[in-house]
């Protein structure tokens, strides 16, 4: 007022109150105008029927997610706020929207009551944190969605179709596994890699992980035509210049396999082709012998002949003190691989990796529950107390890669499977995540334990049966090995006679190879007991 009076004495005549009022009104209209423009823009660009949404995160991924929603005129989301755990960001605004703490959001009454969706758009979040958020969302009946990190976008475009429902795998996976990237990178650099069973759950994930490294070529071999085609399409969508070649072939066809080795001259082989369904293999021991044992032997022998540097065998926890034909067939594969690696002047390093159930693999409990929920239930669980260890497929395959470049060959690496999960809890979480109410919309039905089914699984990586490695999630199993000539002869005998013998006799021959095999199937038990008595 004083300065204005100096510049123009007439101003000194204007009452102070008028100037104060003038200032207040200017500020009010400036902010008010901004608010009106924002709200009008938001109203015009928000599609009808969109739901109040909160984006969890304030980093690049969160901003990309917000941008994708704003650019989508048809978007079902109306973003009202961001959430961040860092207190320095609270009460700031981002893209003109408030940034809140998760606690504050949960406590706030009124405006936030109408929240329907939370989108997780953070890359560095622990599984525990995700579980806590999911619990709260389930309690409040908010839908929890995820914006995957950029590397996991289908066809690499940032749009709202990348936002997906949270999956049980997101909540049960453990915190990120730290890989020795340099060692793996050096091991894979400019190499041609053959992945058998590439269209399966494990094989396809190994292929996805390999694509992140500077490999020369990936030969994706599988006998399942449609599944191989689907994988091929998926990879083309994600990486237009991926160095891969799908090969439709059967690992038990020795001549065809020889042709594959001659044509592509792989440096590394990952053997993930197998028949893995326990009840099926109980009915068809011959197929377990032909595919699991016979197929592995063909690939392993060709690997030696063609000077492959590394052969990685994907095995299973069911090979430990096997109680079924599938597990026994895998144990025989392990013995063969190990005996090969002990041969003098062996150039190929044979590595075996053993792990338990992976979440969401073909034919496992997660896809089964998904189907049952989609059909309106009931969801079937064998026993209320049954527990299992689980890993996600990416976790397991990352550890397969890490183990592949550890040690000198001949080792059996077993993975730390974490904490056991109650299957009934898993079913309940999946029901809630799909937006249904247990007991109202859908039920869980207990069907009773199946023959030979255990309530609790044994620990695969128990301290007394393993040695540690530099990686806290990978251990080396202490196992007996056997002489190559003995096991080779026995496998050839088993394979040859399997054509002519009954299923019971095939199982009895498997037991001769691995005395610790203790079939739970009554049909096979009876014969083995009778044989023992007659000796
Ligand atoms: N899924 C799990 O929970 C799990 C856990 C631990 C270990 N494993 C082991 O991993 C391996 C693969 O399991 P998965 O879950 O990926 O099974 P999957 O059935 O999803 O995949 C197996 C793939 O092998 C292919 N295959 C079968 N026979 C073949 C043949 N003769 N020639 C060429 N391809 C053939 C199939 O077409 C299929 O695509 C198995 O040895 C299994 O024991 C699986």
C-alpha cells in the first residue's frame, strides 16, 4: 500500500480493505478456475460407469498407469488419489491428485468410501506388503488389480489393457530372487540352447527367462503342436526379433533328435519334457519308462556325442524316496545323468535341479480352483488341514538358471521351497480375489484324502540331507550315485522288456533299480510284497 502510494499517489487513496479483498479474490479465482477446469476435464474424459480407483505407487509405473487411464476414453477407472508408503510424499499432489498413506486411506471416511479398485503400480514391493494390501482390499470388497512392470507387458504398449486382476501367484510368490546375473550372462552369451518340453509350464518359462539374456538361438522343442504354436505367438508379440526356433518333435524319436542336434548344434540343453501327472503314470508305467526315462537317455546320450557343454535336467521332489511311478521314473533319470557325469573325461556338465510344486502349472491345483470358481463352484479340497510347499513358476525357473551355472556338474541342486501353504486357505483367497463370498456365493467341499496322498509334505531341502551353496535358496542334495555301466544296462533292460511285460512287472523292475521306491498304489504293493515273500 505504501509502495503503491509512492508509485501512484492515487493508490494511497484506495482503502486497504479493498486491496486485501482484491488479493483474496484473485487467489480464489485463480485456484477456483484451475479446480473447475480439472473437474470439467475429469468429468468429460471419465467414461460413464467408471469406478473410483486409487493407484498404489507414485513412481514411473504409477505415472504410466495414470497416463494410460487418462488417455483411454473408455476406461473403467476414475483415479482419485495415489498411495505411497514414504511419508515425505504424503500431502503432496501428483498430476493434481492427492498422495495419501495407505493407513490414511483406510481410515478416511466420506470421500474414499466409494473406492472400488486399487491398482498396484509399484515394482519394489515385498510379497508381505502385497498380502497386507490384498487382505484389506478383500475385507472392504475393493478389487485389487496390478499394472505389471514394463518388461511384462503384452506387446510392449502402455495401455489400460495391461492392468490385470491380482493373481494368487502374486500373493504367494516370495520376494524377488537375486540371481548372479553376470555368471548366467557369461554362461549363456552367444549360446544355442535347446529346451525340450518348451511348450509346458516349466519349459515355456525357461524360454521366457532365456530371452532376457544375449543368447544366439533358442530351440523350443515340444511334441504338443498347439501349445508350441501358442508360445510362438506369445513370443512374437513380446519381442519381434527374438532369436528362437520352434521345433515340433518327440524326444523319444532317436533319429529325429539326432537330426535336431546335427542341425542346431546346441551348446546347452534344458530337459523339461516329461509326463508328470502322478495318477496317469500309475496307470501307464510303460509311458513313464518310454518318455521320462527313454527320452532323457536319448537327449543325454546325444549331448555327450555332440559335445554339449551343459545338460540341465528338470527333476521333481517326487523323485526323493519315490512313492509313485512318476517319481520313480524321474529318480532313474537322475541316477543315469549322474552316472554319465562321473565317466572319465566327460566334457558335458550334467546338472540336475529338483523342486516341489509350482503354482499355476498345467493340471495343478490353481488352474483347477480357477475353473471351479468360474463354474460357480464348489471348490474341492481333499482335507481341511492339507498343506503343500509352493513356488511360482518364474521363481523356480530363475533358480534353475542360477543352479545351471553353479558347480562343476554331477550335482543335484534342490531348492528352498519356503513355508507350506494350507490348501484350504489358498482356495479361500482365490474365491475372495475373484470377488465372491465364501459360504454365500460359493462353497468349499472336502472330498477326503486320495490313496497315498500325504497331509504334509516332507522338507526337500532339510539340513541333514543337503549341503549349502553360495545361494541361500539352493542346496546340494547328498545322494548315492551308481556305476554307469550298471545303470545303463538296467535301463536298457527295463526299456526293452517294458514292451512285453505287465504293468506290475515294469514297476517291479523299477524297484530293482531304486530299492527306496515304495509304491503306495495297492495294485503294485501287493505284487512287490508277494515277490519279497517268495525270495
Ligand atoms: N509342475 C510342477 O509343479 C513341477 C514341479 C517340479 C518339477 N516339475 C518337473 O518339470 C517337468 C515339466 O513339468 P511341467 O509342469 O512343465 O509339465 P507340462 O506338462 O506343463 O510340460 C511338459 C511338456 O513336455 C512335453 N512333452 C511330453 N512328452 C514329450 C515328448 N516325448 N517329446 C517332446 N515333448 C514332450 C509336453 O508336450 C509338455 O509341453 C517335469 O519333469 C516335472 O516333473 C514340475
